[in-house]
């Protein structure tokens, strides 16, 4: 290992992390669709990488739950249904409630600035009526929210859940909020942080998640 600050060759670990990020994006945006089998040789050629770091990257996604392994068959992108959407939003609630509590204990001013920026992107997407842009902006808002907690582990868990949320977009289309409703649901979160009202913030984040579950499974939240 060289001196501190000295540039060194990119390690195999960081290469695997980059590949894992590309695979997550491909799963999120549907280039790799639910049920697709991942062929090592084809992926290695497409990504221009060797099989070693590719295998490591794929194993990361198996551990995250985005890929499933079938004995003697290989690795496949997971399939998600409406029941999975419920489980995902329940897990997101646990993570984002904790993130909100940490935000209220930290720098609320920074949180308001960054979330207001994310909200403006969401407002623009809502005005366009583009469901994909709205979903992107919705996800970016929640990524920002969790990152503001300062807890890297919460952020890593949220990343996987947000990819799964995006994978469920087709199942959620019929229950996705109208543009004005989507903006309002996020705007009140920012207002609660700005006002320092933690009880209200926690009630709002819970309602935000549980109402989505109830849209899909009335009475199940």
C-alpha cells in the first residue's frame, strides 16, 4: 500500500462496486427485466470487464435480494408482485422513519435546502405529467431524505428498496398518486422538517408509506 494521498491502481473491489451499480440501474430501468437470466459471458462482453469482478458484483446483488440463484441454472432478476410492494413499503417505512428522527437531531437547515431542491425537481416532473420522470424525482427525493440521516447503512438498505420500488412501477401504475397529490405529499414533509415538528413528520412519513400499501391492498396496511 502506498503513502496516504498517493494515486494507486483501481482495485478489483472498486471495479466490482461500479459493475454492481450498473447492474442495479439496468434492473431499475428494465434493461434487465424481472425473470431475466444473467449470462456471465454475455454480460462480461457488454460491460467490457473480466468475469472475476462481474461475479463479485452479481453476488452483491444476490445478497441485496435483487438477484436470485437457482441451483444448476444460474442467476435471475427477481420477480415482484403486489405483495412484494406491500413488504417493500413496510421496510421503507422502518428505514425512513429512522432517517427522519436522525434528521431532526442534526442539521435541519441543510436538510430543508437539499430537500427543497429535490422537491423542485419533483414539481417540474409533475408539471410534465411524465410518469417516469415523476418516479425518478420521487425516488431522488427519498434517496436524499435517507442520505441526510448521515447513516450509511440506512442509505445502503434504502438503495436496494428504492430499486425494488422502481421495479414495481408497472404494478403500481393504477394506484400511483396524481401529480398534484404527489407534490403535496412531499411538500408537507419538507414543511414539517422546517418547522421542527418531529411528531408531525413521523406521522406524515408513516401515512405516505401506508397509504401506498392501502391503495394496492385496501385494508392491508
